[in-house]
């Protein structure tokens, strides 16, 4: 089943494909950065949330054991050449709510990044 803000909107045989697609379009700025998508492997369900009132926190995206935000980006921010929102617009940082955090593997420090780490 596929849920949008708690209402059933469809069914799928490939929940992970829906999740991957929604995350890709969110990271490319096609949909709001505050749209959340998570799964329930046991129920083979996808949960999409776009309603207000959810606490969302920014996390740096990690790909292939490397944080998307580098020292270059930090220096550009310090110099005033970039804004925090630029990082979101460029798909370097994304907002996660509590449901999506449950699907993520989050490292607190860069030296804790492992093969399965998704965010920092």
C-alpha cells in the first residue's frame, strides 16, 4: 500500500522503487524538501508525508562513504558565497522527519561513516 498523509492512494509491488524515486525528485528540487518518504518492510508499505507540523532536521547526504558537503562548501558558506539553502537546493543536504530517520543510517561524526551510512 502507498499512503499519503495517512490516506491510502495506491498499491505497489516495489516499495523501494517508489522511495528511491521520491527521494531523487526531492533532492533535485522538483518537490518540496519537506516531503518525507519512508517504508515498512514488514507491511510492504510506503508512507509519504507532506503535511505540516512534522519536525524535520537537516542532514548531510552521504554517498559512497563520502559526505556530500566538503570543506570547499564550508569555506564558501563562511565567505558568504553560499547560503545554507543552496546546500538543500543542490541536493547536498536534505531534511528528514522522524519516520524517514528510522529508514536512514546516520553517523554523528565523519569518522563513524560506514558502507551503509546514508547521512551525517
